[in-house]
């Protein structure tokens, strides 16, 4: 009869033969993580590194039922997403990223454009929380499959595995190279999650992650993971889950650019080698499309601007109008009035050409008459430049006068300016209009509308 100590030893510690077959505990871990088909996780990453110091960043990670993933970078406690090389805030606010099977989108809160990668592409900053707690060090670029079966990249393959059970914990060891091993301590009672993962070299732990597990929506998942390096008592990285939900019916089936704040009409900056073939594009509510085509659709009523971009466009329009108004106010009054007159006369002339179907020499003569009249108007302003400047200076001093004197001076300035404008109007009424009419043939004169008054308002 075997001794009790031997029986307990067999029950607490059983071994599987070394081989290349994937161990049952790792396969169970993989299957349980793959059973997570949708997620919404609020989490933070704190790091304590010798070179870059201490910091903490806050995120939200969402996965739709079809595998689309949205990462929201909220920045640190101050809302700073990125700092520049001098340690000053470079990006403040919220940055969102959408990864789908065939493309990637990025948009910054309050930004007036979005970045778009039309091809499937991997980024160093890619985060897959389904791989959380599966590696001995924090790896933001590692997915579930690579975390279990191909980490670290470049190690010999096929691997040899062994599995044993110690006090109910499945200890799985993967032989990576000579004297180097990757070891998972997997708890079957907590969703086959790893409570500890280690890289061991010549019997010494080189790096290690320790997970605290919690049940969210009947799914066991790490609530916190601390990552350690040799000679450091405190973790160099620590991930903490503030809240998490899994496999809920109300989780989205898919994500689109609008889910990261990209509105119809927002300009798109296409990235990567295919950027040239897209040209100037914007988001049309479904995809990146030609700006010209989109705005034609908007004018025709086939598409509408998104509410966020519509509001942003309105704000930008107000800013632009205010800038133009300030520039216009800084220009001399005479320049502004001359430019307006020239523009009105040009419009009248082009309508005259269109109405009477002037072509060839007739059209050239009409444009020559316009140019000559505009030159005469410019001459009026030039000859009276000093007078106009004097009126502008008197106008600037109106606020220093008392009410009775101010009204009298204002009336005098208006009268003097009106006399100059009358000379401009005379050029239009007594030169431009009759000279254009003089270009018409008898047949064209008979076809002219007798009710036409001429001068544009």
C-alpha cells in the first residue's frame, strides 16, 4: 500500500510527456479568449521606466461582433495624449482609432481632418486586449495567436512543450532555445487564464507578468496585470481594468468611421503608398470619396453634411469671415469701393454679352469697353486720393467730437464722398452702358428688352 505522502504527491503534481503537440491548458486558454466576440473595456497603463520616467495613460478599447476594433486614447490625468521631445504637451484631448479587416482610420477630437490607411496594416501601437496577461512583458503589438504560439519572434520552431499540474494550477512550459523557456501558470477554475507568465533563462526568471483575475459578465479576465523586469521590485508596466463588459447583446455588430467622430464632409488625409490614387477626398458618410463629387451631391440634395462637421464648418466659416472683415477694414476705403465697382461692372458686362450672344469681335470689343471704364474709375480714385484720405482721417476723429458737431461732420463727410461716388456712377451710366449698347447690330437692338434698366443693384 503506497504511503499517503506519495498519493498526495501524485494528485498535486502530474506530468505530460515533452512533445510538439499544443498543450491542453494553452488550447483551453485560447478557446476561452476566442469565445469573447465583443467587448467594451476602460483601462489604464502605468509605466515606470528608467529612461522615460513614470506616467499613466487612460484608454477605452471596444471590439464589435465582426472583429472591428476602436481604441480611444484619453491621455494622462491632464488629458495630454502626446508630449513633444521637450516634454511639452503636443496633443491634448482625445484621439480615436478604428481598425477593420481592410483599413484603418484615425481622428482627433476637434480635428478638422482624419487620417485613412486604405490597406490592411499593422502599427507598433496596435493594442489587442484579448492578449492581455498572456506574455511576460507588456506588448502592445501582440495579438492572441502570436502571444501564445509565436512569441518571441525569431525563436526556434517547432517548439517542445510540457505540462504539469501543481496544486490545481497547470504549468505549461515551452522550450524556446537552449536554456530559455516560456512558462504559463494557468488556473482552470478562473476561465483557464494565466495568473503568471515567465521567461526563464538558465533557471533564472528574466521577465514576468502577474495577473489578478476577476469575473466580468460571466467571463474571467485580468483585472490588473503587473509586468516585472530583473532587479526591479516594482512593476515597470501595470495595466488596470476600470470596467469591462463582454458578449452583450447591445454591443455593436460593427464599427464605422462615424463611430470615432468622423462626419460626412470631413476632409480625409490618405496615408500609405496608395495615397496618390485617391487625390483630394473627404468622408461621404460611408467611405472616402472625391471632395468634388461629394459637394456636388450635397448641392443636389443627394447627401447631407454630418452634424459635427456642419457645426465645425460653420465655426470655421465665421472665423474666416472675421479674418476677411479685419483685412478689409485695414484697407483704404477707396480701394474697397473701386474693387466693388469693378466687380459689379464686370458682372453687368458678362450678362450683357450672354444676353445678346456676343461672340468674336463683338465680345472682344465689349470686354475692351469694360476695361477702359474700369481704368477711368481707377483714375478718379487716383486723382482724388488725397481727398479720400482726408475724409478717412476726419471719419476716424468723429468719436472725439460731441454729438452736435459729430452729426454735422458726419453729414459733411458723407456729402463729399457722395460727390466722388457720383463721378463713378456717371462712368457706369454715361460711358459703360451706352458704349456697350453701341456695339449691337440693328437686329440685336430690336431684340433688346426695352424694360431693361441696366445698372445692377
